[in-house]
């Protein structure tokens, strides 16, 4: 077995064991299990002779020195947190791919022309703090200080409190102190499992991401009507919050049809829908429904169109049902285009390595969006993965993972 394969097997199984939370794994952002994953990566990197650095937010940088230490570095990596009861590969695959590349270089006695740094970002999954990319934003010194007060969804403690408890320096984060500087980075390549069925359907091991979808999300939206007796209140007197929300759902699905008919792709998801358990009942007209709405797409104009649809439907529902749709705070993130020259080079590397690869957009968000947003040449390699992601059944074949590392190896060997 090659150096990279044995490292990958060892690290993936140690991660699965060390952060097990049946079913699946749980690596809460700034929790002990995320730290265990960081410790494991650090231990492997130290054994490979890497230089270790940790920034004020706790992001871990593991560097294999190159022959020209002042040349722009190759940055690889991803995040090590997971959703609750998630799969072993989401995020971790990108960090392990970087370490596997370094293991391969060491085994072959290859000194790269420039530094190769593997980064393990903190807190990428919005399951913990209801914002994505906190770790990678902080890694560039770009995290807005106000976001340090964001409470973690399970503990209610702020991001700053969690950072401090884990031994890091939120004040340094607030001051924008960072170890990664865009000018020092020649390219960022994030290996990540595909979280949808596209590569499995196409029967291809790897994807090359062209753009990461942007979007907007309402996490604290409400439909507010009036509580009433289910038998005693005639229809015309009702302000049924469930029916108001239903109008919004069907209205937005009609908009989705219109957008698809025009040849554009978006996703709309009402992930959380709940009447108030303290007040609802089988014989009660619901006065309030809390819901979330997540809208994503690769075209900013189409996203704006859907925002206007939301406003139009809100006004119509107030008029026809007497139900107030309050979307609450809006969280938005922009479309992130990957760098065309880097995509072309990785495509050529895959071709040289004899590995078929598919250009595709990413519906899910990734740290590479932050890197691209900071002006760093960025690309993503997707690895085929059955059973989706954010669940314990993620199924990445280690041969497909090895194919991604082969593309990186080719890339490193042909990098000027
Ligand atoms: Zn991920």
C-alpha cells in the first residue's frame, strides 16, 4: 500500500472511532470532538515533519517547507467539524487529502518548489453557529467582530466564549489577527465529498467545481395568524397560520417551476416547520407557525427574483388570509466562482493521471467560497459519495479518494 493510502485509512478510521456518536460522528464546532480531530491531524503532520501553527481562532496550519520559502504557497484543506450524527468524510476528506499528499512527497523524497500548507478550519457547519465559514473567515482575519457574540445552537454560549474555553483568542480574532494572507497564497484547493448524487449518477469518481451557489436563508421566520377553536370558528373568521404558510410554500414552488422552465437551477427548502408545542392541539386553529427557508442558486439575478416573490406572496397572504409572514433576519451569502485558470490546470492534471472528471456547480457552501471571495485563486475537487451528506451513511470509496490525491500529486509536480 502506498504512503498516501495507508495514511488515509489510518486517519479516517481513527477519526471515526475518536469522534463516534452513534449513529455517525459528531464534531461540534469548538467542542472536544472537533479538538480531537485537530489533535489527530496535528499528530500526523508532526510525524511527517510539518511545521505547525495555530491562529487565534484555533485554525490549524500544517506546512511542508518547499525549496523557495518566499514563493506563494499551495494551500489545501477543509474543515474538521461535522453536523450532529454526521458522516466521517464531510470536511475531513479535504484535510486528510492534504496530509496524504505530504505523506506521498515525503515517501518519495520530493521537496516541493514552494511551501505546501494543509489547513484544518474550525466551525464550517451552520448546525452549531447559524452562520457558515466562521473558521475560514477568521483564518483570513475577516470575521466581523459582532459575529463573535453568536450563540451556539445547543449550548447558548457565544462563539467568543467557546473559543476562549477551547484555549483560543477571540480578542485577537476581533482585531483581525490572522496567519493566512491572500498575497502569500498561490492557490487554494479544497477536496470535499460531493453531497449530492451527481457523480454517482454519472459514474465518475471526481468532480471539478465551477462555482459555489450563493443564497439567502431565514432561520427565524414566522407565519402569524390567530388561535381559534377548530369547531366554533367559521372559515371566514379564521386567520389560519398553517394555511398562510401553505400559500407561501405552494407560491414559491410555482416560482421554482417558472425558474426551471427558464433553464435556471435553484433549490428552496423549508427545513424546519413547527406550530408552538405549548399552544397547538388537535382541536385548535394554529395561530403561529415557525419556519425556516433556505434558497440557493448560482445566479444572483435569479436569487433576487425569488426575494421579490417572497415579498409579493407575503403581501398576498396578508390580504387573503389575514396571516402575517414575518421572515425575520436574513442571512445571505454571495455566489463564489472558482478560478478558471486553476480549473483548467486541475482538469489537465486529471487527464494526465487518466482520471475522468466532471465540471459541476456546488449546491452546498464550502470554505473555498471564502478563499475565492478574498481574491485567492481557488478550486474544489469533489469526490464521489453515495448516500448524500450530513448523515451517518456517507459512503466515499477510498479508491475515489486516492484519485483526488493523484490529481493533487500531479498538480504539485507540475506547479512552477
Ligand atoms: Zn463540508
